[in-house]
């Protein structure tokens, strides 16, 4: 046996005064009395009659000395050598992913896993250290290595259910790194509490009884444990219960129909039995479509729907079948609302150009005749003043262009005049599109390589600042160009619509629709529904422009400049579907959100007035999580992977103190009690 604090043995000096007080005799005071007759009679009646009564004081002294020895030895904290050799460091991985919310194990798989984790904590030996890690979504260390059972129990109780996917492999890697930080000879163990088998699942009835070699051979090869490896103990929870879930639900606005939108839905039958159910799709609580489904075992059904609506809102998909996992029986998507776009058309009259805007129900078109052409510069001044109006919206200039383009958004088609941004050259006879920027949103679903473009004009830009050419001719002349400068956005198309066949192609209305979206910075064509556990980025500046809000924009640790001071005003918060609110840091441009751990609609709000700036739908969308089946070969009976030692989970000092209290109680009862006869 060894002592952790041998200096505390100096407290043995307390035995000296105890012995001294027992040896010293108290000198009795002499008192004269009239007679000792009665005293002699009492003395004769109570004469000591046994050795016990003669030795009682010496036994009392021995008990006092033993009590001090026990207390001082407890202060020295003794321990056995085998306690140090058998010390263990354990990492308990609790899977709190979406599938652990299944109710085939009462009350849920996660509750059963937490009970097993608490049982592992109660089975710890003294000096054992344990850490708790969660495997739902990104692995997280809930509690680092600790020997305090109450702290570890509270950490397990604080593990909450999430809708995140299972990340057991990453959690095992994290546990391995935690154990690898301690370079010693102590035993290491990883206990995994999950309902999923990652890689090749061990096909054994009792994994806790296997040797270390057999356990590590059942691991996937990507774990690549080094030698010596920590023991891996797996405990699966769940049954072979089937489940039907919505594994895909997305929506987007149509690229052709301004009011149309498309829905993509997928339902998977992750069971061994055929299933009949109904899929109901609602838009703002109004039924959009109802589809009866008959799914064979393991079937995956998928279908797209085309609908029309100018209003945006929440699309909800629901299955009318109750099963063990309710998380994937509902799915959400956010449909962007279509806003009216004010367009001012300045043209002498072009039927194709006018009809392409009039056919769009979202365009509020206003047509203006250009001023008469005169040699004086004043003839173009009224047009410039009209275009500088703040209510002009998007201005489409056909042929006529002012000398100075004011601030605003312009779509310039077949210009016949130069301006402060470019100089026109000679016409190009029958140019062929040789180079096209396919990544540009303006040319999405648009092909110009087979379009006849006669009499396109040569253009030479005054400055290359903010100029981006999207389509070039074989000779390198720009045919479609964007100019983005502070306060000004210009889309320039140098094609003669009267002579070419571009207005007769389907590419023309799509190009005009893309141009309107680009001019209005409409990024909501596809508001993607995110899977749980995902991280996304948002443009803070775009939010403030769309909602006409001033947000606190700045970089932490830097003094605000004039621009950030001008935009300072409001901060942002992220509100979860269950109402949880978390403050968001305010970077200069982009902001990362997530990971999203709950299904439903998340909102980004401005704290002042809780104005909703953006809505993001989050769904389970994971076929592996929807498949909650656990084959019988992988279901392991509850076994205690960790057992207490002969001394339990208490140190030797605790037993010494307990024995000291017992000795004190016996000594008090035997020597200090008073009996009145």
C-alpha cells in the first residue's frame, strides 16, 4: 500500500497529549466529614469484581489512540498498487440523433441509452475517469474527463434529443483523440450507445464479452486504430420496427412561368411490410395536393408537382400514418413571394420587347416615348431627368440612351447612341456567339450560340471598372455585358431585335426573366430546404436592402468607419422552430448559420420589433435516419460493461473514516453512557 499524502502522518503527534491526559492522575481535594460509615457501605457494595472493570480505562485509551490512527491514516490517503494499475479512462458516446427519438423502446431509444450511461457511471471504480460525448450531428464533448459521479450524471441528464443525423464514426474518432492526449499505461475504453451500425456492423450477440482483437476487427477500416487500441464496447438500442418517412421535400419558382413553382417530394418505406398512406401538401394551411400512396417494402417514391401562386409562404408535407419515428412524417419548404416589378420602357415601339414584359403578370409596365432627335444636347436632358426619378424602378432603354446614365437599374437593348459609359462603333454583320458565361445567372437555361444576331454594334467601354462580358463574338466583340458600379447596374445587349431571330426564340423571354431577377437581386428562385445538421451562409447586406433595415455591421476588434457607423442600428437573432432564440454575430458581409438541429422553419429576425428577415426550412431528409430498423443479430442484451471493484467506487480513506465513526460510537456507548439504577 502507498500513501498519496504521507506528510499528513505528522498528525500522529496528537496521540501524545491523549496519552499524557490518561496517565496523569487528578489529585483529590481533602474534605472533612463527620463519619465515613455510609461511604464505606457504598464502597463495599460496588467493589470491582471483574478484570473488564479494572481494564476499562486502558481499553478506552486504546480506543482513543486507534481513532486517531484511523483519522490520520485517512488524511494520508492510502491506496493499493493494483488500483493504479487498473485505473481506466472511459469515453461514453451517447447517440442523440433523430433516429434515437424512435419510440419502439419505451419511452424512447435515447432515454434507454441515457439510463445505460448512468449505469456505466455508477459502475466506475475509484480513480476511474470518464468523459461524455454526443454523436448527434457534429460530435460534442458534453463533459471532459472527471471522477465525480454527480457531475457526470448531470452531464448525461443534460443530453437533449435532436433531429441531427448520426455521426458515430466521427464521435469515435473524437473519443480516440481524447484518450490519445493521455500518454500513460492506464486502460482505455470507448462505450458507444447507439441504434446504428456504421461501416460493417458487428454480427455478435454479446460484444462486451469479446476480446480486444475481435472488437477492433469489426470496426470499419477508415477508423485505423493504432496499437494499442482502446477497447470498443457497443450497445445497440431498438427493434426491427418499420418506418415510413419523407426523405426529400424541395420547392423552387419556375424559370418560365412567373407565378409558377415546382415541388419535389420523396417518400421512403423503410420497413419489411407494404404500406398504404396519404401524402398531403399544404401552402399556408390551404391544401395544394393529396396523393394516395401504396409502397412496397423498401420502395422509394418520388414525384414533382407544378403549381401556381403569386403568394409565398410555408409549404408543408404530411403523412397520415403514425409510426415509431414522428420526425420524418412532416417536412417544410419556404416558397418565395413574387413581388411586383415596376418597369419603365423607353422605346419608339417594339412589339416583341413590349409583349415580353406585358406577358409577365409581375411586371407593372410604363411606356415612355423618347424625345425627338435634335442636334442640341438639351433634347436629351428631359429623358435623363425622368430616369433619375427614384420611382423609375427598372428602366429599359431601346435605341435611345442619355448622354449621362444616372444612378439606377437599366436594361439597355440595341443602343444607337454613346454615353459616358461606352462609345459605339460600326455595326457587326452577322456575329456568332463564340464565348458564353454559362455560370452567370443571367444565362441560366439560355443558349445563344445558334442565334442569328445581325447588325450588332461594336462597343468600347470608357472604363473597365465593374464591366463583365457574358457573351462575345468570334472576333471578341462584347454582345452581352453587365456594368455594376456603386448606385448603378446596367445590362447591355447590343443586338438588333428588329433584324435578328432572338425575339422568336424561347431564350428571349427566359433571358428577360433572368434580367429582371438580376436587376431586382432576386435570389429567391430556389429557397433550398436544408437537411438537419447543415450550415449555410446569408448575405447580411442583401437582407438590409431587401427589408430597408439598418443593421449593425462591423468587425469585432476594429474601430467602426463612416460606412459602418451609418449602417449601425439593429442586431440579428436566430429563432428555432421551438422558440429558442440565439443572438447572431454581425460580420461585415456574410454570416454563417447553423448547424440546424431541429426540423421546422427557422427565422432570422431583427431584434427591434422581431421583424422577420429570412426564413429557412429544415427537414430530416436522411434515408439512413428514417430507416430505424435494427436487425436482431445486432440487438445486444443490457450488460454492464464496467463493474465496481471489491472496495466499490469509494477510496480506502472513506472506509477508514467509516470505521473510525463506528469505533467512536461503540466507545461512547460502552464507556460514556450513564446508567441510573
